[in-house]
């Protein structure tokens, strides 16, 4: 009995996918409140200056001649900023400037330059901490499959046969680009796809099976340090597992026995060995 051939017939890659509950082929967003600060400059006649306070509201009366020299307004309260008085550089105005300082980019998905600084939505630094602006545009992905073979006994009517299944390792990497909205995983924040490049694949000789040349992988980004990865099974369903964050990388590791039905042994299925799968992902820009 050829134990390695028995593993080959089982389809190693399919077995690995079943172990993971995911397959290569493989909503919570963090919200950040923007503090809006709006100031009205005087229009030459000493208009009132209003400050949001950033921790307490308050109103202070500005200068009477637009220069800010005769003011001396009172503080608006806890955390407030006194906009009255000053040397003319305060919000009392410059005597002729009636412009308004707009609040930070208020909506990071409306396609409008809300604060009129020439930067729209995610291009504006005001949106850096707002989803989906911090979601990666591309991913660096690495995969490792390590198989530690067992010594198995195949029981038959004409005798028992012992065989050692060889160890093997498979290594690949990929650059994954974001797919357009609506493509890939239907329950994910964003999906990514790319070609898989195999640096080592001794498992192709030891246990056979098929090895995909590309992958589509989905993600739910709960926060910048909490990601969940989704893979698509053969039946089209998508299943997920959380990733562990460390040092800017997100990883998933599992180790499970690989059972093989050889079709030749009375004691099928056989525990052919242990398959350890490691996936890592990181923001590539």
C-alpha cells in the first residue's frame, strides 16, 4: 500500500480547505467624531466672534472697529477660547475680510470638497481616521502549509502494511489589489484578489492535489487593529475567522490532523499526519 498515493487521491488542497473551514479563492467600521470649529470673522464693523470652545461652549464679543483693539471679550466657559480683544490678529477681523473658515471635511464619502481645501473625501487628511479611508488599497499576503506525516498501518484481509507518509512544505506570497465595491465577498467591507507565487511546494510531490494560481479574499475591518478574513468554499459560501494583530501584521494559524480515505484499507480513514496552515496579511499601501 502506498500511503503517499493514498493522500494524493484524497486531494490534499481540498482537505486543507475543509480543515480551515475556509478556502483560498479566498460590518463594523470604527467611527470617529469630528470636532467642528466654525468662526465668523468681523466684517469691518466689529461683528460678534463665536468660538465652539472644544470642551465647553462660549461666546466672546470682538472689537468695535474691526481691528480687535477695543474688545476685551469674556471667556466662553470651560475649555472655551477667548476670541475678543487682541491686536487685530484675532477673530475681530481685519476690517475688510468677510470670509468664513469652513469646518473639516464633514462627509468622507460624498465626493464633495466640503472644506474647500482642494482635497476630496479620503484625499483629505481630515478623513484619515474615518472608514473606509483607512482600509488598505492593497495587501501583502503570505501563506505557509507544513505537513508532518505519520507512520500509518493499512489493514487488509491479506495482511497489514506499515507506511510512513513523508513531510512536506509549501510556501507562497501574493500582492492583493482591492476589488471594486460589490465584487467578491458579499458580506465584507472590501475584497482583494491577486496571483499566488509559489517559492516552495514539495507537497505537490508528497501529497499531490491541486494548488490554485490566484485567490479572492474578503475582509471585515472592525478597527485598524481588528480584522476578520473571509474565504469562499467550493459550494460558494463565505466563512470567516478573526486575525491576530501583531507588529503591523495580521495572522491566522491552525493545525489539524489530515484524515485520508485510501479506498484500499479496511481501517480507512487513516490519520496521515498534521497539517499546519499559516496566513499573514499586511497593508501594502
